[in-house]
């Protein structure tokens, strides 16, 4: 039997590295400031999400999620 092909989780590419950065430090910052800081610190993808938005929970290395309410980051997490 031939070996199984790559799984849907293995795209064959190396994911971007995750910066040595603490996502919690973005809470309380204005959204534009947090986004700029995250990019400057090396996050490959910065996702601004409205509070309560439905999002998929698959983990993506190098991505920072910022939940924004009234222009201010209230919750943030890597992946």
C-alpha cells in the first residue's frame, strides 16, 4: 500500500516563526498602535477582530489575534 499523502494540516510549507512576545501586553492599547507594534515585533499576521466575532480556532503559527471594542484591544492571543 502506498504511503499516505500529506494531511490537510501539512501544507508542505514551514510556518512563520512566532516572535518572543507576550500577547497580553497588547490589551488596553488603541487598535492601530497594537497592530503596528505587533508587526514591528515580527508577527507575520495580525488579525483585528470585533468583540464577539465568530472565528475559527485553528492555530496558525505567527498570527496574533486582537479582539477590539471601541477602538481598544480587550483580548489577544497567539495563533
